[in-house]
C-alpha cells in the first residue's frame, strides 16, 4: 500500500516538490557558508519525493546552531517551500483520491519551515520502548515485553 501511495504521490506532487527542494539546495550550495542548508534541503527532497513509510523526528543532538540556522532557512527558503506545499495540497484536495495526499502534504510543512535538527527515519523506528524485568534474585532472565 505504501508503494502505491508513493507512486501516486510522486506523479501528482512529489516530483514538483522534489524540484523545489533541489533548486533550493543548489542555490544554498553555491555559497560555502550555506552548504549545511543545501545538504538539509537535499535530504528533505528525497523525503518529499517518496514520503510514505517514513517520518521525521527531532534530532536529540540538535542545539542552538540548529535554531539559528532554522531562522535563516525560514527567511530564505522555508517560507517559499511551505507555500509550495500549500499550493500542491490545495490542488490535490480537488479530487477525492488526492485528499489523503493533500493531508500528507500539509503534515510536511513544519519540516519545510524548520528542517535543521530533524532526522528522517522509517516509521517502524518509532516503536515504543520495551519493558524489561529487573534482574531479581541474582539471575537474569530474558527480557519480558509488554506485548
């Protein structure tokens, strides 16, 4: 199902969003100072082209530099790419088949606005932590799961 959604997504919106992110990445890579923004944009371009089955999370090691970089990104690229997401979401929402794709497109806007300090991971990587039995009576048994 994810593959089918990704194919439909790529044909209707993913290709155009990939181009928008790639153009932003190329512009950002022209100057040496903005290469980290270009790398982030290329990373998000791949996510925007094939999003189903993946999600983004906050990177635990992100600090103040990511926050400052996100402010710069917002002004020069983030706002414009977020507008592209809104435009493609509106175009997708015209058809019944496109409504779930439009919703997925709108969920990508926070990443488009503030990409630094985020990590794109497979959806399965977000499994809840497993509970283990304490090492009681001096011997350890196999970990017990709550499932």
